C-alpha cells in the first residue's frame, strides 16, 4: 500500500480496510487446494458407493445415483444441472 491506511465505513458501525487492487491479505497462498471440501467430497462418494442401489452396495455409486434419481428426482435434477454447468465452463 502507499503508506496511508484507508478505511471505509460499512453498515452497523463497522470499518473496512481498503486495499489496492490485487493485494492479498491473509488466507491460503495462491494455488493451494482447499483440503476440507475435497475430503468431504471423497467421503460422500465412498458412502454412496458402499450403499449402492439397495443399501448393501448393489451397483456401487451408479446404483446409488439411480436410487436417488428414483426417490429424490428434484435433488437429482439439481445435481445433474450443476454437473452440466461445470462441464460447460
């Protein structure tokens, strides 16, 4: 920064530090993967694979997704739309 600290008033009496464009303050270093969501995603996929279509592992992950599509079609459609969005990008 240019030596002078600049603050902006925000609602409820708070203050916000104004940084120069591109300046980073704290957080992970650029390019560092977010580990918690990756671990969570992997555990969800493992659980779904173990459950399968019948709750005993039949069909693995695909079987589980077929079960979700049959029993929770709205949730399944949202999931499909989300996947299609990320593939398009």
